[in-house]
C-alpha cells in the first residue's frame, strides 16, 4: 500500500509518523512540504479527505498563525499556500484516508489491517 507524508524532518512527530509508515511496510512518498509546498487545491483535498477544517490544520505555534485567529477558511488556506510553515505536520495520506499525525499514532487509523 502506498502512503504520502507531508513531512518536516526536523519535527519529532513527523519522524515518528514516518517510522510507523516504514514499519508497516508502506511504499512511502515523502514530501518535504517546506521545500515543496502543497497547493491550495491539494490542501483542500487533504483536509476534505481527513474530515478536517483548514483551521484544524493551522500550526498555531507559528507567529503568522496569530493573525489568522479570526480568519475564515479561505483566508487560512490562502495563508497556508503562501507560507507552508503554517501547515501543521505531519499530514499522511493512504488509500484509506488522510490523518494529521498528532499524535503520530493517529496514522495507524489509515494503515492496512
């Protein structure tokens, strides 16, 4: 089974999620999203498959996120597309769905049985 992880190698949670995928024998595509930012359309698709709002995927620890406190979904998506550091990580996609790997164990929900 294939998986795509939107990954930051400097993030311990992202590394833990990647290790879970590898331990499960997944064929993993690693997208270092700070170097290869997902498009706004990709974010819409990922959050839709995850059953999340963009606000749920906003990395509140980033300084730029504070300005989005009262923003709507469109503004948040635009900001994430312009500044990928605002995207909470890791996002993992398999045929079974998409999960935000916080905590990393949430990724197990979309791994094969």
